[in-house]
C-alpha cells in the first residue's frame, strides 16, 4: 500500500492485485493513508501459494470480468 502511495506521488498511475479476503483491510488502509479508495483488482482467496503464471491468469480474468474499484 505504501508503494502505491509513493508511485502515485510520482505521477505513476498504480493499482494492485489483492485477495478478495482483504477487501475491507484495503479500504481501511486506504482511508488511513488519505485515499477514498485504492484502485485494485480483487482475485479469489487464497493467493499465497499460486505461481506467477497462476497470478497472471487470475489478474487477467479479474481485469476482464470484474469492475475495478477506485
């Protein structure tokens, strides 16, 4: 989340992929950092054991089928 703030501060549009289990935590952290919302693609939980290729596939699918929050 702090990387998001740093990159956005440099004018680099940023979003991230996060497990759907943590949607409430993302919202709370965004508010704590002064953002109404953080652009995110939510993917099915859990993600910690997924390979890079599986994560890319999840992100691609989420991007195509789910609205991006912001």
